[in-house]
């Protein structure tokens, strides 16, 4: 199921990530909550329409999911992309745009780094250690709050879901995550991320201002299970790109 979701996401980006999935109970998405903190969270738009979520990792670099930058397997032009930053309500945020030709995709994970003009926002510290089974994490995004047509119910305010890391060989993750792979698998605790949340931060749960970025969300089954690329595994790549 999770592998099928990834394929659908890659081929139907501008229908909003994964919106062609079959409907799941509304509570699968609505079970999260409104965020009261998340200064590093970034909303991505294409042609002015909300598409994905991202995270500011430096004053000039945003990380998101690579699949957010493709439409029908073709790259989305830089000039069509913008980001809203600096406010939990994306309608009140500041617009920044990619610097032409300054985005770099990971060769090993569903992650993209995008350079923008300097942002005056708090950035997310990067995790240096991996996640572990049983760890409860928090995912943030402005994605769908329904499942019937995810394009019509993108949240204007930042929301969050709590998830618990499970073993990569958990039967629910079969065919997608595997020991030693770039992604980790999570089960629902309260809420589940959906279309429009792709690329968003999966953070440690810690006192406000001390959270670390553990992963980049890249898909879910809309019911019980989600997955994210693991930051610690891509740390050398992130640092090499963002220091340029």
C-alpha cells in the first residue's frame, strides 16, 4: 500500500500529494491538532496553489520532498514555485522564491534542498542520531483535513500529528521500508498526515525551541501508517550542500 502511495504521489503532484488515493475515514486526517509552534515550517506553492510543506534548515535553505518538484515526471520550473514563511497561518506569511538553478536532490532519499533569498525565521536543528522503535515524534504540515477531495480542504493554518516509530520490517510497512533503508515507518498516535503535508518536518518532541528535525515526511496510507526520510542518514549531504 505505501509503495503504491509513493507512485501515485510522483505521478499526480499538482492534484495535491496523493489526492487520488481511495477515501479513508475522515478521522484519519482530522485526528491531528492545530499547531501553536513551528517557526521553521514552510508552505510550498506551485502557480500560487498550495502543494507541499517544507522546513527551513538554514536562513537560505529549505528541505522538502523531491517528489514535490515533479509534475507528470517532469521537473516543475523554478519560476512557478514559491514558499510562504514566518507565520503559522500561511495567508499571513512572507513569500520567498527559489534562486534559479539552486535546488539539489538527494541521490538516496526523497529529499530536495532549495536555496532561497535570506529568510528571517528560526531554523530547525538537524538530528545527528537516528530514530528508534517506540519513539513518539511529531509531524507538521498544512495538508488536507479531509479525504474525499484533498485539493479542496488544504489547511490555511499549520497542523500536527503525533506518530510512533515502528520497526522497518513491521508487516504494515512491508514492501516499502526495510532495515538500512533511507526511510523510517511510523504508526498513528493522534492524527495522520496526508496530501499537502509531503516534505514537511517530522520533529522530536521536546521543550519549545529545542526540537530537532528527524525526518522529511513523504507518504501515508491515510489511515494508520506513514513514512519519512531519515535526516541523520542524509546529514553529510545536507551539510555539504547548505555550506555552499
